[in-house]
C-alpha cells in the first residue's frame, strides 16, 4: 500500500518535469540488440565461418569427465615472422597470446581481451556511445530511463526502512547518464539523497572521466592506500568513488546495485554439439594470419562450466540445442552480489537483453551502429552476448537462502509499473515541439515493441522499441520483501 502511494507520489513529481539539456541522440542510432529495419545488417554474426580443426577427439560425450587439454589435433599456429604492419596493438597482442600458448584461445578470453584489455580494449580509450559512437543504450535514449530507476531505488530504500547511509553501486556506468538522471530526478527527496554513497565500478579511465564530468564532480581525492578516486557530485552533494571491480566497493552498509547492460559485456564460452558430444569453440590464427574459429578436438577445462550450467536446465532444453553459451563471470558476479545483499541488506536491479533460459548462439559485434563479424578487426567493435537470466537466478539462489530473485520481467513492464506514462505526460506539458517529438520517440524506444507505428519520418530512422527484448531481474534481501514492479 505504502509503496503504491510512493509510486503515485514519486513518478509525476520527479524534478518538476524538467527536461535535461543534453542533446538527444538521433533516431537512427541503434541499440545493441536492435537495429532499424533498414540498416545494413550483415548475415547473422553468429553464422561466422567455423573451421573444424579437430582430428581425433576422446570420443567421450560427457562434458564433466576427466579434463585435460588436448591441443595435438589443432594446427600449430603459424610463425608470424612478417606480421602485417597494419595490425593494431590489440591484434598483435591476441596473436602473440595464441602463438605463445601454442594453440587457440577460448572465446571468453578473446572477448575479455577485446573489450577490456587495459591498453587497447574496446571500452578503455574512448567514448563508444551515442551517434558518433558504436551503439546506444536506454539511458542515452531518454532521461526517463534513469528517472524510473530512481523511483525503483527510492521505493526500495523505503522498504529498507530509510537507512541513513546506503551504498548505491552502479556496475559499468558508461557515460554516467543513468546515475546523473537518477540523482537529478531524486534531488527533491533530501533524506534519500543524503543517505547516498555512490560507487561506480568502471574499468575504463576515459569513461571514468566522462562520468566525473556528467555527475558534476568536485573535490577530488585519491585514497593513498587503495588508490581509489573519490569526489563529490554537485547534483546532490553525494560522495562518489570509482572502483575497478565490485570486490573493491566497501561492504558493511545496506547496498543497492544497478547493472544496466553490464552483464552482456562479460566474457562467454561457446560450445558446439558434434557426433562425439560437446566441443569448445575457440579462436585461432590461420596460415594467412587471420583469426578464425576452430573446435577443440577434445574436452577443455571450460566444459566444466557447461556441465555446471546444464545441471540447472531440463534435459529436453539441452537436447534441443546444437550450440550453447555459458558465462561463468556472470555466475561469479551474481554470487558476489547475492552474498553482499545477504550480509549487508538491500537489492540489485539487473537490466539487459537476454532470455530466461539457456542461450544458444548470441555473441555479436557492433561497430558504428552496424553488425560486423566477431573476428573482424578486434577492439574496434563492441562484443556482447545475450544474458542468461536463468543462470543468474540459480547462482543467487544457490549461494544464499536469505535472498529472493524476482523476474525477469520486460523493460516495458518495469518502466510501466514505475510510472513512465505519468512521467512522459508531465514532461510533454512543458516542452517545445521538437522536444515533444524526442520524448515520444524516446518513450517508444524504451517501452515499445518493434517499429513505432506512429512514425512518419524516413524509413531508415524508424524508432525500434526495446521494451520486450530487454529484461529486468531483481535480487533482494528477503527482509526487504518484494521490490516494486516485481509484485
Ligand atoms: N550502463 C551503461 C554502459 C553499458 S556498456 C549504459 O547503459 O549506457 C558497459 C559498461 O561497462 C562500460 O562502461 C564499460 O566500460 C564497463 N565495463 C565492461 N566490462 C567491465 C569490467 N569487466 N569491469 C568494469 N567495467 C566494465
């Protein structure tokens, strides 16, 4: 009851209907899971050419049996005496790992290097978001996204008994837009904003600087012991600290964690079913010095992850699939999140594109708003994979009896329950014609399904809804009850 009242009270009141001033992204910008129907799409990136390198396999189809790495059947990586000088730093680095390892690397290792290699990973040295970047995310589409997350967080804080000190953690904040809209949207609720200690988990120094600016941070401090950078956000006077991983965020206070499009960037392993059971799909370098996919000739250690994941899936679900992706990093991270919520109280909200079950073959590469081949010029395109929400649920439930997992529900259900309809009405009352157009298309992109039916502009700019493809899941300390929007 109290929560329903809070919602009705909060959504229309957020920051008095003010529109944020930053320019809107153009409508043609694509999200990571959708491209406008008329955008050039290469054939499904998942149909990447696969060279089956294996000669002899152990013939054992059981994934969990004695594991050893048999690389004998894989072709020896070529000597790259005359590396093409056009190779980027990252390409040279990947080739040298494969060369010195004496065989192919897992798709997970490839993905991790491509995205977060500390020198030249995709995220590390530039702003990859928006029109001039590679893809667009919901917080960049409309301020309403961050404002609705603010409503969820404030309701949860009420459910937690309004603690005077809360760690509000965001994993992978990108440009900091979600957090900035959350703080601006909630700035009138002083008791709430005074309780906040913001922790941003971000691996990219460039994005950390952009987040610093976006949150209007001042009074920067470097902790001599931990090296962590802190500052104060002038939006609400909340302290903000940056960390490289969740482990570094101090525990001991009630915690609310937000992860928007973070899990889809975590490295996945890929497996393919063959006559003799499951093989791991890996990345090698061919004679002509190009990257290519190969299949492991025998069991690899990563098959343990596959067997662990498949324990949670009905046999028929596994039997139907020829390929399976597993993300052990997502399972590990979920266990850490659940343990923290168990010990400190609070909740996590995970929003991403994905499925409530086994994922088959979803890894994709996007450069400048277009799909490209996964192995093409690594480091210059984003790599992301569908999030396996069922594995998140099982990982959390297995590690703690004191947390409950809710959802996934669709983004459209989440934002609808949090009052986005009231919010868009309020904003529409006080804006220019151009802003109204942006609000309507932004609203559609956040909650709609498919192409916007009202669109009268050029076909190639038709706004595509992310409302059903994106899902939301909450992991909550049972003491807090059921979080709003998940009832
Ligand atoms: N949440 C943002 C950005 C999503 S992109 C939005 O919705 O707009 C993924 C973000 O996670 C980026 O900020 C990227 O730099 C960060 N990131 C990816 N992998 C990471 C890792 N292993 N550790 C810390 N940050 C990571």
